[in-house]
C-alpha cells in the first residue's frame, strides 16, 4: 500500500468540496492489485456473492468480504477513514445533519454494530465483456458514512475497454449531470455516498450523487470497494 498521502490533506478536501470526488493516484501498487484480484477466487474470504443481473443492479458479479478482512483491506479501511472523518464532519455540519463521526474507525463500527449493522461491506467486483454497474448508492441502514472509496485493480491500458467509473449529480430543480472519473490501475476514487454540500448564493444546499460503471466493451475489470459503514 502506498503512504495514503499521494494528495495532501488540503488537496483532497478541496477536490471533495469542489466536486464531490477526488482521485488518490497509485494508492495500490500493481503487485497489490494483482494480489487483491487473486482473492476473488478464494471463497473463504467472502460472506456472500451477488449476481448483479438477478437483482437488476446491472451485469457482472461481486463478493462481500467476511470478517476478519484481509490485512491489506483492514489497514486501508482504517487509514482512509481517519483521513476522511474530518471532511465527513465538516460536510455534515454544512448540510445541517446532527451526526458526527469519531476519529477512530473502530469506534464508528461499534456504533454501526450496536444498531444491528454488523455485516462487513468491503467488496470485490468482477466485470466481463458487456457487464456494467447501474447507477446506485451504497446505503445499508440508518448509519451512513458520507464518503466511500473504490480502487481500480485492473489496468485499463491492457486488461479491458469501456468500463468507466461514472458519477452523476442531481441538483435541486435541475437536470442531472454526469462525470467520468479517469482511473489508472491502482488509483482510488474517493466520492460522496449519498449527498454533499454545495455553496450557493443563499448558503449551502445539498446535491445527491450516484455512481456506477459503464459497460465493458472487452476484457475483464476488477475493482475493490471500501465502504465505511457496515450493513444490516
Ligand atoms: O466497479 C467499480 O469501480 C465501482 C464499484 C462500486 O460500486 C463500489 O465500490 O461501491
Ligand atoms: Fe457502489
């Protein structure tokens, strides 16, 4: 794992405030990406598998990790949370939401678990030709940490074509706009799970985000999703 500091804390916060997402370039090395991709075929690591087409979520499949998480993922989740919690607290303040997040991820997970959200949410996704992920939000109960992270494990230069990470933003009384997030292998995107604050002429207002993946034209694409709240 990289030092988690490819972007300075203020660059990360500035990007997230300005547009609701930010890239952490080369968060994982190619060797880490290969090792995580290989976990997909080791069922002991996972608590469940989802065939997206069966649920109307798109096409392709993903697997939710079981506890205990593989150490690399546990470390990433804890370290990323610590970086993002101050930003999450500032967002909640600006959006007029009363919940505040503790500095330590273990403490936040204890809050989720006490409310019945006990199942781990980090996941590995696998897409083949024609597969895609519909626009969605990863909400799994009352407790929601407002930022999440996805890491592209495959190399778009060699492994697949299409399969772009997409974010849409719905502003009050306006049509939605979409952005394609340009990711290279090992890059992570940090993005808003549900809503984010935007500064308007009469104070802050909230916009709603959704994310997804466009259809693959060829090849195979793996991604790691890190969500900070657990699931009911
Ligand atoms: O495959 C991707 O890049 C997106 C995965 C996703 O929806 C997530 O990590 O929540
Ligand atoms: Fe997702």
